[in-house]
């Protein structure tokens, strides 16, 4: 019988090794799988390459993972925000690498990996320094830049509801990159607010089909990054 | 004595040029104000890069959902008829030419329509591009709202951008505190002057040649 449920976040992320590439869902605080990230901090894997749109806020979640010196390289579109301090300090000190990818290209590179498409052409970055050194090609008289797929060993994802087969539903704009990352990682680990019975999710409403999901834990009262920051919390 | 348009008046002026029924993406800052000035009888649908069409105004404390944000990571609401989608669909709307109008702020805009709004290129600065390069390549009409000059009086409308480009030749119209300016094959051309502003003042504060109203 298929049952992707794990008992705890620690169990679900236990085998993430040093040097792994890890996609983390979320756009800023919205959709960030804080409990899974904190479990990864407890577990201590180092030299990670992390893919997320941003670099975290305050000293919790992704920012705490970076602050704990577990991340060698960030791949993201927008590495600073009003409440991000950890990454900027390490970056200015030359202690962390950055691969800057425009947001739509980041999404499509992840999607392409999940879809088995090794590269694609996009108009994004044409005529800018971010296109330097990249292969270009003309289609219908217009120049496009080639971008490769972006894969990961693991994806850490937050959703609203999941069944034991791994069918997922998200909440509002917390969906963002998560369905793409579920497709692109070798092992996709999901924290769900509600673990529901098989059949409880209307097949017409499934956003991520269970084939893209490997492990599920239930976190029925997930903490929100913005709440933790407002409370002045840090992790560990 | 009037001294041009304030931020809200610039946004209101830009809103007048957006046709009824447009799908619109608004950048952070003054562009966000456009949503407050939808002309009577028109309906715009707002797109936000992080996965929603039909974005509404900021929530009341009761309405607030921590999972419902805009691309600027501010809490927003969803209007009746809104739709959520993942990032690849969101940027398919952008890159695929389905969004009609994008209104952006800028650091510099050039007479050939080049836009520079993501990086000063200074050593040590942390580059952050977000979705700007996707928007300028994919959206049908790119409008810019900006003060005519920087806080220190440097022109923002220039012959060629000195900052790294967001995209080449993609701006069609600029709304400043002094004037509405089109990017034409002949360079900048004033379309409309703000109340109390003379063409000579606009010319003096522009970093390259600019043509008067036709």
C-alpha cells in the first residue's frame, strides 16, 4: 500500500546529505515550509545549494538555515528584502555564492527539469548583462537566450491539504513555486496543514498530483515566518 | 502656482491611458498607486507575479490571510473572480504576451526606450532582479512612472543608460512629475505638460534632447 506519511519532520529530512541541492518552496514568507527548514537546521547538513525566490527574512526559516552556515550557494531572483540581513552580510563578506536568475526564468528552469526538457529559449535578459556568455538564437527574427533546466535532490514544500498518496492543495498565493519544485526534485518532502483521507480531495481540485510527492508530514498548526519575526524570534 | 504632478497625480494620469478590460501588472512604489485611480466606467484586472489575477486592495485586519501576498510581499485581498496559479503559469502570462500593460518605476530610461531599474552596478551591491526582466520582455505595453530627476537633480531621462539594463528598447511612455513623454523613433517627445510646467523646464531637466508637443 502506498503511504508517503512520515511521523516527524526530522524523520522526513534525515537523509539529506552534505552538498545536496535543495529547493525550498515559498515566495518570501508565503508558502515557506518553516518546520521542515528548522528540522534541516537541527539535522545539520552542510554545503547545501538552496533554490528559493529569496534568501529569507529575520533569523528564522531560510534565513536561519543560511545563518547557520549550512548553505554554500543560493540560487534566487531577489536576494534582499526589507527584513533580510543574514544573506546580505554573508554575501558582502564573500562567504556565500549567489546565482541570480530572473524570476520567470527561475520558475521555467524548475518546470523544465520536472518536465524532462533540458533547456529552453526565453526573451528574458536579452540585451542585459545577465545574458552575457549565454547561447542565443533567433526565432521569427527575434533573439532569445538559452536557459538550462534546474534540478534538485530534494524539495521542501508546504501545502494546505494532502492525502497519503501525495495529492496536494495549496492556500492562495502560498502556491507560487511549490508545484514546480515538487516536479523537479528527486525526493519531494511536503508538510501539510491537513492530512486528509484518500478521496477527500476532489480530483478536479488537485494542484500537485501525488506522483510528484515522496514524503508527507502533518504540521497541523504551522508557524508563519512573519509571525515569528513580529515576535522577535530566532532559530535555533 | 502649480509645480507639476505629485505622486498620486502621476499615477492618476497613467491610469487614464489604460484601456477598459486591460490585464495590468503594477510595479512597487508609485506604480501601485495606479490602482486607486481607475477611471469611471473602466475595469482592470490586476496580475501579481506570485500567482494571482484579480488582486484587490490591502485587507482589513479581519480579512488578512498570511498566505495572501502581492509581489512586493505586502498583504492583499482577492476580488470576486480572482484566480490563483503557480509561478510558471504566472510568468507564462507575462512572457507569453497575455498581460496588456505593466507600469514600472525606474532609475533611468533612455531616449531609445532602454530601461534600467534593477541595479546600480556598484561593486558590493547585492543584485536583485526579481521579475523585472521577464515583464519588460513579455508585457505588451511598458509604461514608466518616475520623478523627472533624482533627489540630487540628476536627469533620469537620458541619452543612454549608465546603469545595467533591465531591457533594451522596451519603454513606450513615461509619466513624470513634469510631463507625459513618449519614446518615439526620433527620441523623447512631450505628449502633455503638467500644470504650470513649461517645455523649457522639461528640456532643462532632461539628460538629452527632447521634442515638444506636436
